[in-house]
C-alpha cells in the first residue's frame, strides 16, 4: 500500500498517529517546515535530519518556474534532487498563483498568470498542476484549488468553493489516470546506478525479516532494506538521526548520503504511488465550510486539507472555520490545516483534531531576528542582549542553544552575517518540532488537557 494513516492515541479531539508514505513514516501531529524552492532557507538537509524533521513541504509553483518540473523529473524527483530521503509534500501551486503572481485570470479551465521571476506567461489547470506534482514526485500532493481571498462576500465564497469542488474532481481524475508516471524508479542518472542495473540487481525478496541471519552479501543487503521494526524505537531513532544502518552482524555502518539517495529507487516497492489530498474551501462561512468538507469527502481522498485560512482573517475566525469543517472530515483520514501558525496556535489546532500543519512563520521570522522560546518571543537585535551570555532559550536542547550566547547571536544579526539567519532558523525549527513532540507525548499519555492549560493563550493576531 502506498499511503496509510494509523491513529495510535486520542485525547479529546486530539490525535496522535502515524503516516506511512513511500519515503518513510511521519509521526503526527506534525509540523512541516517549508522548503519553498527545494530548500528550507539557510538550513542544510543533514541539519534538518539532526533536528528530527520527518517531512518537508515544497512549493510546486516555485519549482515549476525554476528549475522546472522536467529537470526535477529527469533527476529522479524532488527527493533525489534535493538529497532528502524522507517524505515530502507539495502544494498544488494554487496558493502562490493567487498570492505572488501578477495579472492572473481565472476561468473554469484554470488560471493564467505571469511569473513573479521574469513576467513570462503560464497556465495552471487542475490537470497540468497535478502533472507538475507527479513530475516532482513528492509523497503527498494536493488537489488544485482556488484559495478564496479574504474578505469575500458569500456569493463569491460559494462560487469559488463550487469551482474548487469541480477542480478537485478533475484533479483526482487526472491523478488516477497518470499516477504511475511518478519518477521514483529511474536511477539512470545516478553515479551509483550500475549497482542496481538489471544485470547486477538480485531479484527482490518479499518482506525479509529484520535481523534474519544470512552469510551472503546479497542477503545482508536485503536485511538492511527490510522494514524497520516499529517497536524498536532506539534503533529507529539512531537510523533516523545519523543515516546509519545496522548490519546483520549487529555492527553499524554509515551509508554515504549520495549512495543512500541512489538506493531509494530499489527501496520503494514497484507500483507505489503518491497520495492526493483534497482541499476544503468555503471562505469564512461555517455552512460553506461544512458543505465543502462533505462534498470533498464524497469525491474521496486519502487525506483532507483545510485551505484558504490564515489569509488575513481574524484568528478567532480561523478557529471557527476549522471547527466548522472538522466534524465532517472522516476520523480515520489525516487532516491538514494549511499555512498555520504560531507555536501557541498549532497546539490549539491539534486540540481541534488537526494532524498536519505547515507555515513559513518559524523560518521567515528567524530570518528577521524573531525567535520563539519557552519564555515567549525574543527579538535578537534588541540592545539588551548585547552582553547577554545566556542561551537563546534555557529550556531548548537544540545545537544553537547548546553552544552560542544571545550576545553572539545579536552580534551576528547586527552584522548582517549569513550565520545569523542559519542559527536563528535552526533554533525556531527546533522549538516548533519540540513543541510537537511534547504535544504528541501528552496525547499518548492522556495528559493533553493538562498540557494545553500550561500553554499561554494563543495570540489572536500574527506577530
Ligand atoms: Zn534552541
């Protein structure tokens, strides 16, 4: 099976679960860092691994314009291209078309728009947006939708919702007809491709047992590629963090990252495909949100997103719209709230039953010197930190807080050093990821209500 979602614990409406995707597992609730053009700005992939990032978001609009879908497809998909062997989600490009590009024209067929890079003219329809997402090859892809602007009157929100529903149907039909075209299985451009040419690759065995004793090299390879035992968390964690793998004799080896990339095509079971999620719209009208949710579910997807929020509406309204849609999304499918939020807000959304979120806030704020800490927000350029020897956040275990002082970080920022952006981003991501880890632990321990009561009330405006 290509994609599956399993709920492991619930506490109130909050759920802790696990997504199974072709490129690995993702523990939920999850915050997905945004890697717009195939990079989380300023942070190398090995650092993202060390932070424990399990899934990234890439923007189809940006990768479509540069370097182009065909380039990424020929290089084996976006995971290989960016040397990231964990799951990736791509949006459909709809949001960027509506927020970034000029001179867009929306018709039933699709959206024509001008590139924000060079003014060139382009066209996205549900069909060619899904074609782009298949070519990029993320594990989870999104239906092409119209992100209804805020404010929008009821007639406008309803018409927009109806078109998103028609586009969802077209997205699904195109996906079902073309899902086999995902580029995961093409290794020919890899320097390691010879290892896996048909002449040298042994026939696949089905589901070898972990730790099976074997003397031959090929048997050992099969053991290394066998499914991880979910109950063995320590081995799992070590493998996640370091890229090490345990050999059949119990010793550890580190596979060079480029070789790891090259081996993916042989790790993914032939026939596996991406998962296409539907998107709920409906503006700021609870009954439209409900109707959009019900009718998107009728079309049928393995996961559902709530879109068109965090686009300028008051935060209380965001909560209201999430509440309006949530009861009408199936409990056994993942629910993804797009484009939110602050650390306090993402905890509240989990309390409403959200499983997945993404936002540029931690990374964008970091580049502007705004840091999220257990003691509240901190603006690093503030003169009061000039001689502050303490860490950014005394409660944070990240590599930045473990090493550098506020004084040094302030100096880097004031000097406009590149390293300031890197270190600030690493800390903010660590803070978000740690928040989600604690949320997940609290849900599994049945202590989420208590955890929530300790979280300072979410601010009703974006900082
Ligand atoms: Zn930190």
